[in-house]
């Protein structure tokens, strides 16, 4: 594998990302994070850098990241702040501020990317657009069963292997088994709207920065999609690639979900749509040194 070289396109050689910064959010799930990062270490094209946006994890996560940096050979940067409850938007913004790529791909530290995940994003990237990818959610037992070796070999994305390890049948398995041509047809036919999804979305750094990044007033519940809504207001159009760019979503508890935060987020999103807002005043900072970076 080599560092990212933008694939050629038959569509007039349209602009392609030169350096992709992958941003992964995490909080106290080092085992899941290990599986996710190894997925990015076995891409058909490698990211320019991986920034782990850590929402206040304990030291075990730092030790895990140090080990992953040594074992995978990836350029990994650990962006961390003190634990202050669910503050994913805040730490994602600190990671954006430290990213060096011209293109940003966002996922979560509980998501394992298929080997062509990054390549599919690069192939589909177009100026004036952002990309909306898909996932397949696994039950807890299978999330625990999958090993780094399963990820490295590609077995983890084999429908046959997943079914033999207890995954119930579902029509959603088509997300994992669709080839390139069928995926293109399914992306065109799906009634699911392309949105900015925290587990699988990408866009140009300049567009994300111009929008102010994530609104730090928001906690859990649609906080990722609100950024996408501001991008759409600014004329940045979404492209559906949910059947092309696939990741496995590992199961976990969600003790941070509460009705008060959900209602607050709903009000912010309604105001974004009503006003046609293209930028948040509660997002990216201009000054440097706003985050504590843990890096070798």
C-alpha cells in the first residue's frame, strides 16, 4: 500500500483530494478504537493522517493510541480535552483546527471501514459537494468476536463469514454484498436522503471551515446532520454513497442520550433550516493552541 495518490477520473479529470485527513471520535472504548484504526491501516489507499478526537477518555485510550501509532505505521494525532460530559462537537472542532489535509473524512472510533472505504470517498469527491456514506450495525456479540486479523483479512466484511458467526439474515446485508455496479443503482434508487453522518461523511476542508465546523452548543442527537444542513444552505450539495463506502458499526451502550439534549438539538436544527444559516458562531476557534494534543 502507498500513501494516497488521487485516482484518475473519466469525468474531465475533476479536482480530487490531495491529502485526506481522517477524523475519528472516541470516548473510553479503546478495544473498539483499535479495530477501527486497524481498518484504516488496511485501506487500498492510506490516509494522509488520522486524528483521534478524544472526548475526555482515561489514560488507557492514550496508551492504546501510542501502541497503534507504533504498530500500524499510520500518522496518528491524539487530540484530547478534559471530560465534560458529551462534547463531541467541541473536540471534533479542535481536531479540524489541527488537520493538515485539504479533505476531511469523518467516522467514529466504533466503526470499522471496509478496505475500499477511503478510496470510494476519494473517487466520489467533487468540488461543491459532500459525501454521505453508509454502515451496517452489528450486534454486541459479533462486535466482540471480530478480531484485528478478521479485519486485516477482510473476513469481517464477508456476508458468509458474518452469517456463520451468528449474524441474523436481513435485507440490509445487501449493503455489504453489492458490487460496484449494483451499489451505483442502489444509491440512485434509495429513498434515504444523503445527510452528513458522523459515522461516515466527508467534505472539503475549506467548506467545513467556512461553515464554522460543528455547533458546540449541541450534544447527542442530530449534531452531525446540523453541519450538513448548513453546508446545503451554502450551496454544498450532498452525494449519496451509502452502498459504495461501507463501515461496520460496533455495538455499545449509549448512556449519554437524554431528552433535554435531544430537544435542544432539535430547536437548533429547526432554526438552521428556518434561517438558512450557512455558518455557526458557536464552532471553530481562530486562535491556535485551543486543544491539548497528545502526539509523539
